[in-house]
């Protein structure tokens, strides 16, 4: 089974990487870009596991290792 | 308009960050995790622009700045 976990900064948390990208794009003439936020997409390949168990275990992994839940949110997508 | 650009390493390109995550998860008991790849998700807020123009401009931005197309692929999603 394959899954994707999207990790994004929570609203209101400053994103210096996104700001640097926005600034770079503005300097290249892409003035239509109003805001940029950079997050992570983590693609996971899992061995034999049920969808229910996969969702539960991936949420655990996200809480413990993949996301810093003080400042980041995560969303799990099973493929 | 909002858009997301997903930037991932091409097949066959070594992903040390993904390997570190897989190794960390294995050490925590998540032996079902066979492989991990880490990519970027870039969320972009655009001003007044048509969907056609947005797709064209975002592809340009991806080629020029957001992705290193030698080793990375990108996918654009208009929301």
C-alpha cells in the first residue's frame, strides 16, 4: 500500500522559506504571486497492512516523527 | 486563485532524507514502512489571473525556480 502525508505549517506560523520563494519570484517578474507557503509531502510505501491499521499507524508516525504538531498540521492520504 | 505545486525527486535519484525517515521509523517499531520519499508541496496564492495563464506561468516558475528539473519532477494543481 502507498500513502502520502502532507505536512504544512499552521496558519499564523511564519514561513521564511515561502517568503524567500515569493521574493525570488517577484524579482523574476511574477508579481501575481501574492503568497507562498512551503510544506512537505512524504510518500510512504507500506507492506501488508489493512487500510484501517495503516491510517492509525500513519497518524502515530506523523504525531511522533513526521510533523512537529506545535507548529505543523498533517493530512494523510491512502492511495 | 490558489495552486499547489508538488516537487518530487525523480525515480532512481537517491533520497537521503527519505532514507533517514525510514530508518527512524524502523527504529521506532514501524517495520511495515518499506520505503519513504520526501518531496515538497508549494502552496501559491495568485492575484487576478485566468486558469490558462496561471497554468502557463506556474509551469515557468517551476522550471526556473521551484524544481531542479535535472533530478526533480513537478505537478501543478489549480484549486
